[in-house]
C-alpha cells in the first residue's frame, strides 16, 4: 500500500446533543468561584453556616453505621432507599400534617436529583412547564435540558396568582407546575394557604401535576406554619413533594427525598436506576442513625435562632448599604432577601464594583423566565455572622457610592 494511502485523515468528532449546548451554566456557581478568594464576604450562595453543622453527632452516626454492619454500609442497596431512612422521612412528614408511609418515599442524591428524576419521568420535549417568576435557577436548567417550553405564571409579592394560573393552564395545557411555595428561592416569599388551596383545585379540575419543592420549610423564624400544597384536597393524587437534608443536617451528605403517588414514584425509581442505581448506602444509614439518636428539631431550633439574628442584621443594614429608593422584602424564614434597586441601576454592573470591594451578591436577572428585571438582586444571610454581615454591607455601601 502506498505510504500516502496509509496516512490517517483527521476527522471531526460527532457533535454534542442539542440540549448540552442550549442550556447555559449557572451564573450563581460562577459567582461562587469568584467569592472563594480570601477575605470576600459573600451574600451570593445559599450555603448553610458550616460552624452550625452538628459534626460530632454526624461523626457518631457514621461510626454507628459501621459498627452496626460495615458490610451493609459498604454494599449496594435498593434503589428506593434503606428502610430506616424512608421510615424516618415518612414520620417527619406525618408529624407536619401530611400522612405518609415509608412506601410513599424515594430517597435521592439531593433534592436536585429528585427534580431531575421527576422531569425525566413527566416531561417530553416541547411540553409546557409552568414556573414562578423568578424561580430557582437550577430548575430552569433542568427543564431546559429536558427540552421543555418554560412559561412564567404571573406573581405578586406573595407568589402565584391563582386566577392567572387557571387561565394559563386552560390555554396552554401544561404538563406540570413547579413551585417553591415556602421561603421561595430566590425571593424568600411564602404562598398563603388560601392560594395553595386554589392552586390544588385548579390542578384537580384542569389536570396538572404539581411539583412542590420544600428545601427551606424547617427554617421558619416567625409566623405560622402553612400546610404543604400536597396536603390540600384535590392535590393528593397529583403532587410530588421534594425535600432535602441539606439545610438542616449538611449539604455534603447529598441526601434528599421525594413523596409521590405510587405510579409516578415507581416510574421515578426506574429513572433513578438509570442515573445512579441508588443513593450512597453509608450516607443513608448514617442519616438514619442520626435521626434515631439526635433530636433534629432541637438542632434546627438552634440553627433557626442563629439565622434569625443574621436575617435581622442584614435587614437592619440594607437602608445604609443600598441606594436610596431601593426596596426589599422581609422573609419569615429561609435563606434569602430579595431586593430591587431604583430606576437607572443595574445589579450586574453593581456586582462588578462590589467584587472590587470584596463583597458579593447574585443579580436577579438569571432567575427570571422571559424578560428580566435587571434591577433585582438576591442576598443570602445564612453563611456569615451578624458582625461579618455588617462589614459586608459597609463594603456594599462603598460599592454603591462608586457606582453612582
């Protein structure tokens, strides 16, 4: 064979799937990378305070998992989750007013995986998915990767407007509504009980899945508990409730769960088998030991007290830090305050000045579906002490002065 004929010709690799290039990365994650520099005070990420982790209790729980049966802790497990943890999740849900059995629960690798599994189970390319506006950024990524057509439901300062939702459902016939009704990310707002009841009725009347994400519900600082959407008449057979241990135990555990009607839960189990077979056995057993040995509610009460003080410190300092004419809310719980700058301001431009002063926040534009409000921003108050929050706000005030 001639030498020229034997020469390999370089070829172009096959292209990526369209979904891999049609959905952008998370601006929040990109900002978090900037804030890892020493000395930066960040209001950007929704991170729990690491000094409040119960490290001793969790370490003892891992020791117990190995002492009870190391072979089991290190072995493959069932896709649905270890029975002890499923039972503990069910008991906690029942205590909060939603009758739940262990068989109603699927353990997931964080509640983000739970959302991914439900999306894979329910959403076909081109299906309409409804969301609040603004909403959780990673949910928008998840629906975008599934090829969904994401539409925003009109909201006010209390959340979804039920009449507007009913109109959109009747007109667009969406597959599901994704909502964070309690201490919403990014706005911190809470949907009133009467609106939840109206949404449940709309879902039952017009045929709509409800995906209720509740990572922050345990972090209430004032006001009364509001029942889950899943607990309202009409929602029983069409609501998926997503929960997480990230905010009350530790996010590094990567433990979440979903509660769903039987047929949908079984389909989600199959989707999970294709994703990771099962969630880490040792982490599940350690969490189950922890819930059996430790009063989690007492631990959460300590966390709530610290976060309440930090929320109050942020709210007290915002009048001096933000430009005159700015507005913000007072969340009853959760991790975030939502603010809007006056006319003529751009939160992304302000962030550039803020980073130079070694303080950070998240501009609100990426959380929106459709037209964005460039004046909005999200501030998380949980990661830093009240004193550090005060210093961060002082730096933010300097950045505002530079940006005028």
